């Protein structure tokens, strides 16, 4: 007949299960389970724990505990302690167990207390206590374990946006606004724009209000006069708008021209031909 340990080990291997798997489910260390499979009671806390562990081991393998009981009794009977003082000395001396070596008592429950503490209920209580101790030990080990370094976060590259560059327009010469003495009504409005460098002189109501050179793209505005007379040194380099209307070319390039403006019309004064 196989021993208790051999029966448990054979059934476990038949089911293809590992010691570590069963130890995790029962909350019993692998060292104790291997000691049970090897029938090594000296590596266990005592016979009480041995019996409790064997019952749990057999239950998880769906093995009939009754078939193991003879082996359990045979293995633990050799380790039962001698009678305590005060018991029948005749029975103690006549029993063959009296000549067996004395073994230390179980650390928690002595054999003479079994009548007060039923083995089935005590086995469940002790097993629960062991499970709690193992769970606390596992939690303590996990709690004191060095914290793992947090996973490095992937930093998304900054989104690149196209940069729109607004071209800077070339600075144009400032517009010059020439106004005569303020009148109630703007009778004459002149808008002058130089296409070439040219000299001009403007007389309004008998007074000179401007005399100077206009650079290319420079403009000048005259408003608020009744009569204006203008002299241009480069007729082909000046565009003139009278009361918002272009008057067309006033003369060829490099020629001098004089113009007279009133609210009703304008006149280009032709140069006097040289005397013969």
C-alpha cells in the first residue's frame, strides 16, 4: 500500500498539477507540501498541522480522506507523546509505546486536550489562522517592495504650424495735404501724384501756399479754395485730378506748364512762344 505522501503526489501528478499551484490555492508553503509528499513530519510544525494539511491537500485533489486515514494514523502514531504524569502507571508501563523515544509535544494543542477541542473544528480554525498569517506576510512583503519606476511618458512632439509672413509694402512718401484758409465750402479740390521728380508752385486766392519738389509716388492734395493757379516744372511727370476727375496729360516730359483751376472748369495755359 502506498504511503500518504506517495498517494497525494501520485494523484497530483496524475492531474498534471504543480506544487506551486496547489500551495497558492491552499495558502500553504511549498516546503510543507513537499514534506507531506515525502512523509517527512520532522519538517512540519507538528502532527496537528500535518493532519490538517493532509485533509486540505486531499480535499483539493478530490481524494477520499478515508483511504488515507490508516496511513495518517500509522505515521502520526509513532510520534504520539508518552502518558502524562498522573495517568495509570500500569497501562503506561505495559504499553509498548512506553519504550519509544520521547518527542516534544505539539506546539499548540496537546493530545490530552483533544476531548475538549474537536479536531475537525480546531483544524479549520488553525487553518484559517495560518491562512491569515500567510496573507499578512505576503502583504507585508509586497508593501515593502521597492516601488517600480513609473513608465516613461511619451512626449508628443510639438505641432508645427506654418508661419505666414506678411510682406511689408515699400514705404511710400507721405501724402501732403495742402489747404488754404478754411472756407465754408470746398470749391476746388486738386489731387496731385508725381510719377517723376518734379517741381511745382501753387497760388491760391492770390497767395502762394506751396512751392517745392515732389518725389516719385509722392502725392499732394489741395482743397478749400475758389481759384488756384499751379506751375509745373516737369509736365510729363505729374498726374492731376480736379474735383475727383483726371484731367489727362498736361504736357510733355521736361516741359513747364501753368494751369488755372476754378470750381466750374480748369485751363492749361500754353507757354508764350519766344520772340523772333
